[in-house]
């Protein structure tokens, strides 16, 4: 990114994750009856083996990763790059039509876009993008799912719950099991470097492997904080919840607030619930599926957050401010902490402009609780391929393999930073810094990275201290992580009603923490959740989990 990158441009480049509210089902072409492929459930099906994981060769990190999920860390950009792909995936004659979400600006055609043209040349394939803005993604996908003309490659991502998604994939897309399952993945060595947890997060459909995951690191929502302000007030990793509440009260005042939240962060309850010992949404306990809303730990979390709100520690516009605007309040020091997606750290490190040290909170300890940490699905989304002859499928998989080349390779530099001297220049420490053209012709606006991507590493250009702090933080929290069992599983009820059910929970939490309802009202909120499909969803996930394990 340019050292002169404006705050406004930076904010526009940051995507806010999370599940969107699904539109009513328009997908009559993807109904779940036998005429369109039958059940997508894994129950009673033989499960295909996950691809055999073999780390791809990239640069040697400054801070080692772990098999458990701590990311490799790079305090500086590699000096010598490795060539990861010996031959171009295509011959220069093929065309591939792709569709993906974007959080940027629709690009100029490849003929006028030097970044797009350079990647096409390296691939030996003419990639024809249809990019769909985040705001239009759900409606566009409904049209694609119901239509007859689908692109060769479709990215399903962004955290959206798309009605009948699995039915569409099973009916209209290529079964990739024979190409990717077990040792078959070795034909695509960079895809083999995608860790198993990402494939598990994508999941099987009817026991088969239908896609390629776009990997993301294990930490889910992260409570980032102003290290100087909190440390001065006595912050210590693993401090008691009561001491943290006292710290939050002490550091609030003079138009500064200890805790920031937004209209879509819902007071960060998903993070705090895990710290109080509640499940990571869905868990298996004693052979039964349990939803966090049914637990005493979840209620204790609600009571605690309501106390923090009542004592004035939360930013007063927490229920109305956008996540993007909240970032500005955090960066300028008006709020001293905020919950954000883990991958917000490079943008925040740049946006803070050395005003304070960015850090991530290690869970406090609630009375009688064993805190754990919210593990992500491990993916941004996944990519599926339209049914096609074997040679065509293999061509597309070679393209995805190129895009998955790891950090520290020539291929990664091209797809993530573009052409040196055109899209980026190197600073005194060898970091690739975007030029003005590089801010426009970029991986954001021409999103190859949402078709397939390398396993993520810890790297923040110009901020080695942030990388070191987050690597140390991950070593503490990754062992505390608990998965959400619904990730990678199928539930027909959740496919149709999951977004609406999640919104019931979000709205109920907001009402209680903000003081419009009492903690005792949670039982009624949760009873409504169960009656409107929650009970059925929980049972379906339990059946799927048993089949997968």
C-alpha cells in the first residue's frame, strides 16, 4: 500500500466479514427433491478422504508457525523469491469465465488493466471476470443459482448464508473428489499446501469434495486494543473479568471509551461468550449438540456486557455506528479497543500511523469459567467449478494451484502486489509498497485472491512489532481454540433459515446489553429461536456430526 494512502481509501479497501441476512428462497431450480440431485446430507454416505496436506515451499519465516495453527510470521519481506510453478497452467488459447465477490471497484477490461493482463499472461489463460459488489452479492447469486448459464468458476464466499447453496453445488458443479481427495492432490502441490482445517471448514456435500477452500487463519473475531492505554491502567493477559471491567471503567472518560462496538458487531458478544466458557455457537457435549444460547455461561456473558454498557465503558453509538466508521474512532484514539476480523491488523497498523501500539487481548477469566477462544471456519469461502470434461477441470485446477502459490514466491508477489515499478515500489526495508496505479489495479479490484489464495501468513509491511506481538498472542490463544461444529456440516433447515435465526440472537443480545430488555428476558428470546427452527437445526447438525466423526 502507498505510504500516502488516504484514510478514506484505506477504509474503503477493508471488507467487514460476517453472515449476511439471506434473501427469501428464489431458487426453485435448486430444490432438494430427487429431481435435482437429492439430499446434500453426509449422513449415511461414505466420506471422501480430505486432501493429503503437504506444506508448499515458500520463504523461511522469521517466526515459525505450528501444526496447531499459529501462523508463520514475517517481520520483513523475503529478499529472494522462489519460483513455485514450473510451467504456465494454460497454453495461451484458453478462456475461463469466473464470478466472484468484490469489496472494491469494478475494474477496467484486461486490455486496459496492466495487473489483470500480467496475471493472465502468467497463467497462459484469458480469465474473464464478472465481479459482484458485496451489496449485490446475494441477489446475483440467487440469479446464478436459478439460471442455466453459469460461469466456469464461481466463488462462494464473504460469510453469506445462501439459500440452497449446497443443492446448487451438488446439482450443477463438478465433483472434484477424484482430483483432490487423498494423494490425488499431489498433482497440485500448492493446493496440497492448504491446511486440512480449511477443507474441513468448507465441508463435504453428500460425502464428496466439491470445492477448493480459500484459506483464512484460525482466529475469528479479535479484540484489538490500544496497548499503551490499557497497560497503563494495569492490563495483564488472563486478568479476571472483574479486573477487566474495572480497567474499562478507569480508561473511559474525557471523550474516550474503553470499548468500541458497531451496529454489526453486537457488542462483540461472540468473542466474550467464548471467554465465559460458552460453546463456540454449536458444540458436542456428552454426545449431544448444544447451542450457546441454551447455556448458563451465555447468560452470564450477557449480564457482564450489560454491566459494561451500564457503567459507560462502551462507545455510546455502539448500536448505530458502522464498523468502518468505528475503525476511524479506534485509529484516532477515541475508542481504546474494538472487535474486528483478525485480518484487519495490516490495515489498522497502517491506519494508526504509529500513534499507539496495536495489540490483541488474551481472554480474561470469568468466575468459575474455563475461557476458550473462538476458532474461525478457516476459510473466506470456497470455489466451485461448473461440470466439464476432465481436461477442462484439470486446466482450471492448475490455475487455482498457481493462485495458491505461497508467500515468498514469484507467483505470490505477482498476484498480490502486481508488477514492480508499475504497481509497487520497494521501501528501504524491501517491502512492496503500492503505487497510485497499484491502488487501482489491485487484488482488491481484480480479485484473483477470492478464487484461490495461499495460506495466510503474519505480515504487516513496515510494522514488524505488530507481527511479533500477534505471533506471541497466537501462541497463547490457539491452544485455547474450540471449533464451531456446524462449519463444514450440512443442515437443510439452516441452509434456508440460518441467517434469520442468527439475526434473532443478534437482536436479542443487542436489546439486553443496551438495556432495552433484561437478562431475564433471554429465555423468551431463546424460546422463539428454538420454535422458529433452532431445535431442528441443532438436531440436524448433531446427525451430520455423527456421520462425519
